[in-house]
């Protein structure tokens, strides 16, 4: 396949950058969790899904599960609720990582929204089976906002990997 001029080859990603981005998203989730608004997006889920698609060998189900346990402890929720949700989201990212990268960002957004709804529905089912009340329909805004964050996540998390534009017209790469 011949690459267009606007597509650039990416440098290898640093494992430190992956860990730092996951840690920053975890801290931002902790800060957003203080507001107790159920419609706020889960930034850690977006980051786990992103790295599960772009680096499936480095960020897998085990890391997603551990970050989910950490989120469960921080939010004082049922132990394993976020862990199961993030593990399912990571598995879904792993299953479609080869296909999804062929599409532009808008088509990627269309394809990832069902998986983000699935992750949110998993949390709903766990909460409802343990006797909690239905949280309300504003909870449906969370996967939509997470999908709208997908272009920003692509831009920010791929920024260190982009090569500088080389003015040499004789070298296309």
C-alpha cells in the first residue's frame, strides 16, 4: 500500500510514555471522580482502549485489570467492577486493533462507540445485580463523550511518535 503524503510513519513508542499517559489518566479520573457526576467520561478507559489498539503487546488485559482494581479502590466501588470493565474493553481493543487502524478517525469513532457502550453496560449490570439503584439515563452521555475524545486522544498520545517533517523532496520517508 502506498502511503499518502499526509500520513507519516511513526517512531516507536516509549514504554515510559505509555506508563506516564496511563498514570496521568488515572489521576485525572481521580480528580473527576470527586465531582460525583455520572456523565463524565472515563479518561482511563479511553487511554486503555487507545493503547490496546495501538500497542496491544504492551498494554493488555492484565494491565487493564490492575488499573481497574486501582480505580475500584480509589472510588470505593464494588471490587472488580472497573477491573472487569477495563479488561473487557482491553479485550475488545485487542480483537479489532488490526482492522481499526486502517480507517480515518471519524470512521474509528463510529466503530468504537459500541464497545464503549458495552463497557458502560457492563458496569450497569454489575451495579444493578448487587442491589444498587439505576443511576439514570445521563450515564449514557459518558460513552458519547469518550467517543468525542477519541480524536484528541489520537493527537495527544501519538504526538511524541510523529517524525519531524523533512524538507528533502528526494526522500519520501
